[in-house]
C-alpha cells in the first residue's frame, strides 16, 4: 500500500495463518543475517503473530522467535522462494523482490531503504465474498486496499498484512488466507527522491455482520461490490480483487 502505518491503537484479536520456519538465506537470500533488525519481545508478545504461535506444535516458542535475528527477512525470503506465481509477469516480480532482498539484507524490509522496501497489504472481502473493503487514503485521495509498511514487531509478512488490515478496518477476527495472491511494484514518495513499494498482497475474509471503523489514515472506509469498484481503482487493485475472489473459495 502506498503509505506507512504508525498508529497507537490497541490491536484487536485475530486469527492469523501459521508462520513457517525462518530462512537465514535462500535461493536469492544471503547466508549471514547477524546484522539484521530484531523483533522486540514487547512488540511480538501480542497481535497477529503472537496468535499464530499459540497452538502451533512445530513453531518455536515466542521468546525464541522474537530474538531470532532477521526473522521477518527470512520469512519474506521463504515466501517469495516458494510462492507459485499465477503467470510469467508475477513470477518476474517474485524474482525481482528476491533480488532486492539479496542486495539489501539489512534494510530491504524497512521504509528507510531508499532503493525500495517490502510492504504488505490485504484485500478484505465480506463474508459473502460479494464486497471488498477499501480505504479512501487521506493523503492520496484514492480508494485502495488496506496495508502499509512492515514494522519492527512484525515476525511474518502475513502478520504485517493482517496487522495493517486490523488497524485500518477495526474489524476483529479477520481470516487471512495463508499465501499471497499477488505482488505489485509501484512508485511512492516515502523519500524526497522517490522510491518503490514492493507489495506482497493477501486476501482476508471478514466475519458475518462485521462493522468497520475509519482509522486516522483514511478519509473514508467503505464496502464496494466486487463487480463495481470505484472509478479511481487502478488495474493493480482490480487484478487483486479478482484474484482475491478466486483464492477465497
């Protein structure tokens, strides 16, 4: 998504997909991640990623995971290495994202990286799969899916996507599909000279009767029929909604 999230709101409880094992390298990842940023215990102890660790027999204890250098970086490498892209263009983006992480092992996940950085977003569908929840971004004045920058407390890319969706929608108990449905690279102005968002995009389904709350980053938050998106919706958003519908059944 074309923005960052720095909200202090308490995060609602939610169900999150089970996190996979950390990868210290990979086909396009470096083998030494000792200098990478850690996820602090106080941030990791609650929120979507904490929910993902409870009751997962093959997942390391939270205290061990939160002290693992580069856990989020390793998760991104693992996801992008194993994800089966739906077409050749998406596969080229997948390879590009991996090259970015290989070239920027210390900061490629974070908004401070001026060459671009990994972000995470979510197309939130209602329980009937006939509507999608979009935010009218306060800065860009366009209807977009929910999402934003990764933060130090995030342990997985899926967890970052779910955290943003929870914070920006106010809907508890969103059900996030475990795998990304689309990748998107777009220019943004996070830095004066401009940079790139390398967005890993997911789909989540809201519970029946979900009530949303407009966040301080949004001018409005609204359900749109999936076959009648706002005029400002770009091709990337339209493709995301179409793929979200296909993957949410």
